[in-house]
């Protein structure tokens, strides 16, 4: 948090820009919420959801059913649970049953160990072991982020992602370290069954990746 870079003071305008460039889904995180454990930018996020025509996936500070319902009732297509799911499989099963197909698990890892509370605490839980716990729980997907790569533009941790994809049947969304179009191509090449999606952040804001080019590549079945 003490090394943040502000790319825009108007998140809604930024969201509209990605929509205009062809984005079909926006991954939106309440960073303050991730730190505090409750929604902080909820009204702003709700405004973005209501304004955009594309799907919005929301994370950050979602640690109970009521918060999930708040965003989903506003029109979010999915919500991402992080800290709330550590050692709480029963909660995941309950919320997945309440909102079928709309619950995503966010697993943030440092050196293979799960990190929580806005990445401020690293647990002793292995990321792959945690992912396996959620098999059959009803979750829609897992967002896997290597926090040592996130925001560094040094490329994704392909080895860790490949191990995770091979270990579970739950669809995986890769996040962290995307530096250019070749990283997208490399992630699309992962099989068994593969990477369902890629979250791109800093590479878009810095201009290292052209969103239209990335979308076109992901649609090219010859590359998948």
C-alpha cells in the first residue's frame, strides 16, 4: 500500500475506457476494503457496475454473505473471496450454494504460501493444498496471484500456474506479473485443462499491452 501508483483519479472514466476498447469483463478490487475487511469504496464500485454494460467481477473486503449480496444485487457478475475463505470451507460451500456460479476464490501466494489481509500476512498454508480444498465446493473459478510478480512487469510465474492447473479441476484465472503479449500467449498454451482467463493490470496502464491485441489473441483458437 505504501508503494501504490495512482493512474487515474476517476475510476469510472477508466472503466468506461476499457469497455470502449472491447473488454468483456472488468476485474475490480476495493484495495482499502482488502485491508480493512469491509467495503470502503462500495458506493463507487456500485456506480461503476450500474454504469457499464459489460460484466464486472468484484473483490476486496468481501468476508461475509451480506457483502457478497450487496455487490451481486448491484449487478456484479461474480465476487472474489480472499481472506474469508482461509480454513473456512463450510463458509465457501454455504455462499456458493446461495449464489451458484457467482463465487470466485482468490488465492494470493508468496513463495507458494497463501497470503491474506491485503497481502500483509503470509500463512503456513500451501497454495495448491488450499486450492484442492475447494474441489466440489461449487466455486466458479480460482484467481491465482503470485504477489511477488504482481505489478512488476516481470512475467507470470508459469511454473506455479502450471502446477496449480494440473492439481485441480476448478478453472484457473492467472494474475500477477503480466508484462507483454507474449505472456498472454504463454498462458494460453497451458493445458490440463488450461487457464480460463488472465487478469491484466499494470501492463495495460503502462501501455505494455494493447487490450485489443490481447483480446484478439485470446479468441484465436489456433493459439489456445
